[in-house]
C-alpha cells in the first residue's frame, strides 16, 4: 500500500508547455481522497513550486531546491541545508572564468547578473521573482545561498559536468536537473535524502513510498523509494533504477503511475 507519493514536476507531471494534464490532476485528487500524501519534489525554489501545489490542491510539505528545502504550502520551513558561502563563491568565480550563465539562489530569492534569455524563459523554468544586476559579493554578504545553477545549451552540459565535478569533489554535489541546467548543491543534498526525511516526518515506512521522475536529479529518490518509477521520457539511468517505466509525460504518464500503484 502506498501512503506517500512524490512526483518530480518538470518532465514528469508536466511537459515543456508547463501545463499539468487533466488526467494527472484527476488521478492526484483521487489518490488524495484515498488518504495518500502527495508531494512535489523539484529543483525549483519554493515560490516557483507553490503555484503548482495550489493548482493540484497539494497540502503536504514540498521538496524544493533538489531536496535542500522542505516547506509546507501554508507553513514554515521544516528542513533546510544551505551551500557554504565559500563554495558558492568558488562556483560563481569558475563560471566567470568559463563564461557560463549563472543563476544564484539565496534565501528564497533568485539572482542573475543579466538576462540573456527572454524573461518568459526564466519565469517558466526558474521563477518569476528574479533580481537582476546585484553583485555576487553583495548577495554573499547579506544572504544564505541555497544552490548555484548554470544555464547552457544542451550540448554544452556534458562538457561542464567534468569541470564542476573536479572542482567540487568531496565538497559539494553536482547534478543535471534539466537538458539546459546543471547545478552545484550542498553535499549530501538530493531528493532521496529529502524524501526519506519526509517519510520519517509522517511515519511512513520506505516500502510504502512511491517516487517518480525523469532526470538525474530524480535518481536518488527513485532509488530510495519502495516503489521507484521512471516516466517514459526519463534518462537511461532513471529507467534502469525503476521498478516500472510509465508512459511519457506527453501521455499523462503520472496518471498511469497512480492508476497502477495507488488507485
């Protein structure tokens, strides 16, 4: 019996159009009616996740920032792991040398030096509350950093990963969260660890937890959950770790997951 279900957002519950299909909404509502705790587990910050939680009537704590932040839609922060300032500074310095486009997350806010993509790009994938032009050092002096994200064209990401992994080995974790995003997050932070914390919070055993995702940042929770599922458009590593591969997001795969394992 599944008592806790965690779904990745982008690429799992919704596709590039940023719309959650009606069959998925109905399946989530039915699961909630049966007493299942449904949550979202995403790399997005809390403010950018909250509208989707409201749309789905999800009231459970939300897993944000790749697992570094857990907060209920109407409550306080329950769990938070921040990125040490020296490591955040190392990441931004490296990006300056390499010419990478940096997005800095700090204290629930989103910062960039400049907008190199249309505003709709940032609002759709990262968050609408974005501050432009504040020097990194001013942010480091006034705020606690949650993560550092780099935006690049998809072919660039595989070349960035070895550079970041070499620089942050043993200090912080590097994860690809989207075909255009690669991130530096606090060491030990991932959706699997956060989901384990949330399961303990609700006194739900691992065997009664379901998790579904599509990207490398979802792998840890798919591996940890008693029932780990890959959406049909998932990367090979997530599919290999899953107990079942659902239809793709374009075919409302999340609804099929709930139908099979919950409903």
